[in-house]
């Protein structure tokens, strides 16, 4: 690597909107994020499937009928 052309890669503090704070390494000293792995619904297991127009039920009905006669 050439000397003097790369930014400093230092320890960084990341703070989330939920109050979680952790350290990593980055070229900036502080990073603020809205969502982290401690509060994201996918990682916490609280993610819910929102079916506002009945698409999932319609899919299940359609392929339950097609699957029963195809053997």
C-alpha cells in the first residue's frame, strides 16, 4: 500500500436508536443507525407476515388443489 493516501482505520462507536451501543472499526469515529441486530424484527423473532389482501391464503388454496391431482 502506498503511504499517505489511505484514511485512518480506527475504532468506532456505533449507536442505535434503541439505545444499543457497540464498538467496531471504521474510518469515522461515530456512526448512528436507526435499527441494529438487537432491535430488528428479523433477528429478534418478532417479524410478522402481513397479509392484507389474502394473497397467502389464495396461494395456499391454488397450489393445494394443483398438488393433489398431480401424481
